[in-house]
C-alpha cells in the first residue's frame, strides 16, 4: 500500500489550528483563573461584611437570652444569600443561633479579636461535602452591661460562583474548539492562495523538457521566499541546457571522428577485395590500416578516460614526484619526435617536488608537450618549467607558435574543440588531449590555464596545490 504524504497546505492548516487551540486554551485558562480569584475575593468581602453586620446586631441585643429568644434578625442577615451559614456561640461554646446545618462541621479557629475588624487573611478554606468552602470567625459582644463575648462564624458552603465558573469552563471549551476549526478552515484557504505562486512554478517546471530547456521561470513577480528557488531552478536549467548542448556536440564530434577512420578502412578493404591481389599488396593495406586502428584505439581510450574522470571512477595514487626526474623522462620520450620536427626541448625545474599521481601527471604534461611540438615552428624551442609558488607548484609548457585568438581561449580545454577547423581531419589529433589535461587537474584539485597574446609565447600552466605532507 502506497504511503501518501500530507500536502504542505494541509500541514500548515493543521499547524494553524494547533497554534490557535493552544493560544485560546492558554488565554482561556488565564482568564478563568483571574475570574475565579476575583469571584473569591468578592465572596470573602461579602463574608467579612456580614460579620460586621452581625457584630452590630449583637450590640443591639440586650442579653444572651434575647438572642436565643429572637434569632430572626441574625438569620435574616444571611437570608437570601446562597450557601451562607451563620453560627453564634457563647463563650462556653454553646450554640446560640445556627441559620442552617452545614453539610460538614465547620472547623474551630481562633476568632478575630473584638478590637479589630476581620480582613481577607482571616478567611480560611474548609472542606465541605460538596467541595471547598470559606469561613471566617470573629468575636462580637452583646449590648448588655457586661458586654458578654459571642463567637461569630459565617461560612460559605457553595455559591453561584462555582456554577458560573463551570459554565465559563464549558463555554471556553466550545470556543476553543470552534476557534481552532475556524482557524483550520481559514488557514487552509489562506495557504492555498499563498501557495498559488508555487503551483505556478510547478506548472512551469512541468512544461520543461529536453526540447524546451530554454524556458526560464520569471522571478520578477515571484514572492521573496520563492525568488531564491526560482533563481536556483533557472541556474540548474542553465547547467542542464549547457550539459545537453555539450552532450549533443560530443555525440556529433565523436561520430565524426569515428566515421573518418571507419570510412578509410572500409574503402581500402573494398578496393583490395575488388580483385586479385598479391600478398605484398594485402600486406601493404594491412600496414596502412594499422594507423587508422591506432587512431580509433586512442579515441576510444581517451573517451573512456574522460567518462571515468567525470564520474569520479579514477582512483588517484599520489606520491612525491621529483620534477627534474619526471620532466627529464618526458623529454627523453619526445626527443625523437622533437628532432623530427626540428624543435628543441628546454627543461628547468631545480629541485621542485610535488605530490601527484605519477601516471596521470606524465599524461597531462605529455599532452601539453605533444600539443606544443605540433604548433611550434621549426628551429624554435619549447620551454618546460617547474617552479614553486606560494600555494601551489606550477608546471608550464610554452612555445613560440602562432598565438591562439582570444575568442578561443575560454574553450580551449573543451572536448573536441579545435582552434583550426581544418585540423578536424587530422589523423593525429582527436581534440581530447587538452580536455584530458583539465580532467587530470580537476582530479588533483588543481587548475589548467592558458595564456596566448600576439608577440608573446603561448603558455599552458598546470597548478598543483601544495600538500602539507609534501617535504
């Protein structure tokens, strides 16, 4: 069963609903607590006020007996107030008046002295059969000559406050749920509207194919959050278009380079088979075909090398190389070819050393030397130098041949690129030599550069970064 992920719109809508629920709940709890405290303070103020009223009624009573004989003024003081209970006791603890029986006995507390009025701190909690109640006890005096003391206790067992808070909590719950649902619905539509530019990007992206890589996303009217995405997407399309163009050009170039030797082999074979030939004639054709086979082998080998280099399938075997020794061996290899071209090889490297793959290093420098010999006039010299720089070792190969036009310099290391189109039919050049040089330098983390100006030498430079392990 395929797992379907939730869309961004739905996720944001759920997030909005969750944030709204948490916010509403937090605010509601805070308001509930504030309301409960305010109602409690109001109830406490009412209890204290009733104690003052009962204390005043005691002063109007003539005796303890009069209180027991006529309790109605005292009971009336708390009548009509839900949950209020009045208790009057004499100094011996005998009950004089009880407005009604509490669900649970009111605790005994030291009463507030008759010399001062009760305060909020004098009100205490007590556990009733229906919940938590509040009570206060103070001393009052009967209005007889002896000012007989009486303990006044007024308690609240329950009130409309509890019902109000319960109703408020219920309304708060439904308000939170309704607000969260509304936030989810509105958030869903708001996000859909906000995500419209992203859907336009998706529609535009779906229109792009290998035949329409020139299409680009418009970033002028794109929201700031999507502008960077659009720019990155356009940059990716630029790279893809360039890659497809290079791939198409690469396929065309390799097909062209393969066609020439194959056609030569085919024609020579057809000619030799068109009639009876002597063994010497067959041998001559086979010898002639060897050059074309070698060209095909070089082309295939160079193409495979670049393919492995592009896919990082070439493992470097770095080692410390002594430049006088390495450059000397390369010059010895090209000595015969240079003499035939009437070109002199001049090497200067002092005691320079660098860390690189020996085989790849020789191949890169050899390609540059071979290229220099092909373009150097007779009687000239090719200078091969190895020097220390601040952060790298530079190998340079220069010749005094015709300068390379500036328009070709940025493309000189591209595959199958030739400055002289007429050399496309050369049997010695496949147009991959300098591309291989750059690929080798990329594998080493270095760089390949070329400088060519009218009236000056053409110089190819290989820069190998200095390794901390190099002595």
